[in-house]
C-alpha cells in the first residue's frame, strides 16, 4: 500500500509529529514548507502558489533541490486539495494530513471535508496535529487506541446518525444524533487500551482530542 503524509500550512507542526511519518512519501502544500525549514527536514514534492511561504523557507526548499510545482494564486482548488488530487491520481491509499487545522476556520472545514473525498476514493485518510486526530466515518466499525488524546467525539454530518460503542466510559447502543442534539456525542473516553465505535446509520467525523 502506498502511503503519504501531506504537510500543509495550518497550526504549527512539531518535529516529533513530522518524524512519526518520516517513512512516507512527503508532499507539502505551500506554507507547510515553513515547518520543514524550522525543523530542517526534507520532502519529496512541494505544491502551491508560493504566496504564503516565507523567504527563508523558500530558499531552504531551493537549496535542497526539492521539486516545486507552482500554481497561480487564482485557482479553483486550495493548495491542500491540489495535493490531495495528486495523491489520488498516483494511487496512494493511506494519507495523513498534518497542519490541516489552524486559525483559518474556512480552510479548516474545507480540509476536514477532504476526508470524505478520500473515503469515497477508498483511501484511508486522517488529519492529525498535536491536539487532535480526525477521521471520516460511514456505516462500519472503527477501532480506537487509547493515547494522550483523551477525548473521543462523534460529530454528525448527515441528517441523522445512529451509532454504538464498546469499551467507552459512556456506552451507547443505537444512539441517534441529529440537528436537535448535535453535542450528544462529544467528549467520551476510552476505558482501557482500546474501544470500538460502530456507525449503524449516517455519516460522521470521529475526533480524538486533548485539551
């Protein structure tokens, strides 16, 4: 299975998190290059209009002979989605997005919904930073491991979802969430080493978080 990590320009990415995925094909969306420069790491390819990379980071990219695919600022896709399109076209089947969350809520939401696009293309997708992990889920069973991200939330993104849990602090069986109770699935916890969430109906984001 071809695996990739996409480094984009949201919240600052720690060196520890970058090194966690060091064995993957590494693609950078525009200002994600600032994180590479800060930690003196390299990538395989850089996409973007280069409008948000600082000069020092751009020099670092050029000095290390990293391939750049430049796009005009006026385009129909974000830099992150351009990278996703490239990875889909090149048959990557497991993609982790780093830096996909941050201060720009519009970019943050657009990036999160890219997980649905990956799911529909039969690709394992996840957004991760030092505080959160996000996956998109439809009908099926999802196993979660306990780690430093203490809280587990199920956020409905369809008219209505139904889900069940096993191994959680607050167990539910066919819990229904819709627009009337959108926060009902927020801030559960894994009791032991792992737990399972079974989506019985609908679509959701499963989010692991820490304060």
